[in-house]
C-alpha cells in the first residue's frame, strides 16, 4: 500500500456493486463502472457506462399519476469479453472455485486491474489478468486488456468480444417502476476481420451514440486465430478461437472508440468511431499517453502529508476522491455544456440531474483548474433564459434556477418519490429549494474572487448575479407589521421540513439560510456592478432594464430582511421553536440507523415536519459558506447581533438535532465544529472522508457522492488550512489540528502557482517564478505581498 492503490482482496458478491462504483474509470467525457467484463446486469453486477450530458425523457404511470422523467442514459456496454474452454459454458465467476481474486484501482494511472485464478468443474486451473482505462487525453478511447493462462490444461479456448446496446437503466431499485428503456438500435456492422461497429439512438432526445471495437490477439499456441462474427439486434461481436497447451498464455487487446451526436465537429458519430479506430495505436502506446496526462493532473492536484500509516491512509482516500472528481469533470468537460452531476458519471441516482453540488466541487477546481470551473458555470449561464422563464411563470422577476436540472434547464425534480421503508409513493416537494440559485451566485462570485477573470464577470457572471438578485428581491415581500422583508414557501437545504403542520401553503417561511444568503446575493450583485467598467455596467443595466429605484430597493432589503431567532440561537425557520422534540435515543434503539428519519417516520404514519430534526442542519451552512466575520457583518447590517457565544450555542443546538441523512452533513458539521470544538471537527472530517468507502446499507452503489468527496478534500484546504479568496486577497486562517501533523499542497491563485505547507504553528507559502503581478496574502492579523519566485512564512 503505497498511498496510490485502492485494492480489494477476495470476491464479495454482496459488495460487488459498491466496488464497481469506487473502481469506475472515466475522463469527464464518459465513465464506466468497474463491473467485470463477463458480467451482465443482475442482482450482483451492474455494468454501466455514462457520457456527460446525454439524457433521455420518458413518461411513466406511477400511483395513478402520469409522470415525466429525464434520465442520464446508461449507454451501450463496451466491456463484454468472456471465454469458454472446449465448448463448455461461458465463464461465470459464481460457478467456479475461486483460488485467488484481486481488484486494484491504480490511483496514479487511473487504471483498473483484475486478477482471477480459478479451477473449473473439470479440474482445470486458469489465470485471468485484466487491465482497463478510459483515456484521459483522447477522450473517445477506451481500452481493455485480458490475458489468459492455461496453467494445467490443453484445449480450445473461445473468446467472445462484443458491444452490447441492449442495456437499460435499472440500477436504482426505487426507479424500476418507471420506464427504463432509453436506447433503440440503429445499426451494427463488421468493419474488418478484427473490428465491429454498433450505433444506437436515444428514443426521445435522439442522441446518436456509436462505438467501434477492435479486438486483437497476441500469443497463444497457434499463430492463426479463427474468428466468427456474431450478431443480434443491438449487439455485435466476434468469437475468436485459440488452441492452448498447458502453460500457454494469450492476450486479447480490445480498443474502443466512442462518439456521440453531441460532440463538437462531429456530424456522423458512426463514421467518426470507425474512422478513428484504426488511427489509434496499441494498448501500451495509448496507456503511456494516458499516464502522462494523469501525471500532469496530479501535479496540479497534489497533496502530501507527514510520515505514518495514518497519514498514508488519509492521503490514499484523498487521492481516491480527487480521482473521481477528475473522472467526472476534467479538461474534457470544457466544450460539453454540462454541469456537475452529484453522483458523478458512476450510476443512476438522482437520474444524473444537476443539483447544487457544484457548491462543494468548484472550490477544488477554482484553485487548480479554474478553466473547468468556468465551463461548468457556463452551463448555468446558457440556461439563464429557462430560469428567467421559470421565474416569470411563477410571477417573479429575474431568474429562478431549478432544484434539479438536466439537458435544457427546466425543473426536473420528481413530483412523487418512493419511500422504500413504506413502499408508498408520496409527494416530493424538493422543487421548493429555491436556494439553488444562491449556490449558482455564490459559485460565480467565488470563481471571480479566485481568478480575477474580468472577461467572465463582464459577459456572463454579472448577469447571473444580477438576475438571481432580482429574483430574490421580487420573491421577498415586505411585512408592514414587522417592517421587514420575509420569504415564504421555500424548502431549505435540510430537506426534512417541507411545510409547517396545519399551514395553508407549501414550504416553510423565513428559512434562515435562505434569507441570509439572499441578502448576500443582493450585496454581491452590487459588488459585481462596481467591478465592471462604466461602459459595461451601463450596458448591462440597460439591457436588463434595472433602474436606480430597483437598486435602491435591493439596498433596503439588505438592511431589513427578517432572520428568525429563538432561545439565543438562529432559528432554522420561523416557528421552528414550536415543533416537538424527538426522542432520538428511542429511535436509535428501535432502528439503529436513523439517517433517513423522514422515511422511518412516514412509514410509521408520522411526519418529520412535526419535529426539531434535520437531515443536514441548514443553519450551519451559513457558517460553512461565510466566515464568522462575514456573517457577523451581514447580520449587523440587518440590525441583529451575532456574538461568539451565540455561534457556539447555535452549532451545539443543531448538532444535537441532526440525523446526518446526507453525506454532505458530515462535511458541513466538520467545518463548523472545527471552529467551536476542534477535535470533534476532526472526528467528523474522518467520517466525511470515509462516507463512500466504508458504506453499510447506503446508496453509494447507485453512484458516488461527488460533493462529499470534493467537500472532504476541501476541508483540508479551506477549513483546516483556512484558505479564503475575497476582497482581492488570499487569506490564510489555519485551524490546524495537531493530529493531522504536516500538510503540503498546491493551488493556483490569480495566475500564481503556489505551494502551501503547514506544520505545527507555521504556514509557508511559495510562488513559482513567473511574470504575474504580486498578490496580497494575509494570515490572521498579518499581511504581506508575495511576488513570483518568492515565499512567505507566518506563525499563527
């Protein structure tokens, strides 16, 4: 274990789907789960390949209702490669005596290796060694190698290599009552004696997907290998016959090209797939180029710690998380017009929709690959017209981004969802999470603060900020009795509370997170205007029709927004204090795992809306997104006080009432507890770090939790190291736990390539040589300029 391998020893059918997810290989354009090449979708295995942005919409009847769902499509399976000996059954791992089994994900090279040694019913011992990768540089290439060794037998080996377009979307049990067929076959063809082509098309969105596969044979007992074309509807392959003697070894190399009709500069995907296949070299040359590309990525995303087994294990998980972030969004994402899928390109949970998860992912990218952050923000900008239309249809101004977005930016949130605990389909109110627009605005501003990208702000970012601010200014109503602005009928990030018992409208009122962050958006919109040139500012205000009176109203709202408090803490929402307390101990005794308390209560005929209980405490999100100083200044502007004892009381209050039903909860709680209870924060950091790798009964098998993976790494850089980018400065405000020892990592800030080292009570920052302007760096009360090629040291 060198800190760069993720290894599974022994075959575990019950854990196979989790392994498939964590052993996914991808490149930001497409990704394939780590399913065995000989497997098919069943109760144990689930081969799945997903390409960013390829959706398809189907209608289904659920509980007497017609529902419409858009899903990220499970694309044809390019992996199928199996074998049989002397005309016997095709290889089935579950029907042989497994002598050795090992599966290794090489984190440095982004390759998956599999080693199987088995004995069949005839007493024959065979070794299977496989390696696969999805090329990071040439995004359309996938490679699978399979080496077979006849240890103690001689006979005829038949290998079947195929492309399978008969796949469906059946990974998530909760969705199986919905339409699962998204592909229709277009054509199959034999391109040459060693290559085949498969083309399919999504049956509603009409996206064409083409795959061409070349399978070559190396070694074996005979120089000539018999081949036979095998075809079925939506399926094509070759059967390859080889004669082996005891001790012989034969290697099969499968190189696949994948093109879609969404690709830039591609008119006919099938033609492109066929044209590029013979241009590609062999597996070794493709691997060398792939590894070089990953080496350059790891130079940007390097983290290092001190010695010790604990430090190596921490680094290993950090690298696993970064690998999956980069396999989901990378430089290959730049021209795809896609967002950040919360479950990666690793499965079908959330149907591949785009929620608010970029809020947790972009801080990693902003400081290393800001050009990718920019591309992901442009996904939101291109859907600004749809967000404007949604606001207009609801009676508001500006832009109202959907809680779940897909291909075109309309609201994709389901209106009914299945509770597995009760088996009932119940209304789903999550579309009331209007705070997704706040996340978009926050990401725009943080990207600008980190990069100083004036062109993006001028042509894209300021418009998004202004239109989001305009929405919140129209959504907030003036309460004359309070002489304050109020926000009614929303759902906070908590998600447990969709309404007040007995209320006459859906949603909750005056969610503290939503109200405070709406004010933050209004203030940043004004800051964005101030950052534009006079000409650009005048043109944008004129284009959007924003008057001086409207801007004055925004300013008034930022001074008179209502924020609820009770018992010396910030209330989650208005009336929260009147809810019942839950007997947490009783429910833990009854169920053990109560993370999804909402489902358990619904199954009992109860309602989580009645209780002071949170899936993820959204009040604490305020402390996650804003520093204590920022939040204090903002509340003081509104006429409220936030003293240090109130911060601690608020944190303790909600920590005691949270079920951690979301993997993001541990990330947020680790962040806020680091400032109030440092060692408890470290404990939750490790919990967040392992949220997807030590899963028992969770949903990781349906797709990774990308935001939790990125968020756990972000805890190292922005929480423990205390990196902030605001007011044109780089801030270092470490809250460094002793148990973490030393840490070194690289970031990029406004053109500077920086190395940050923290050890004990000292932080050092060095800038690589270059021609950039000096930057200002602050650590606690100290501030200094850092020029290219120089370094600074601060004691804290």
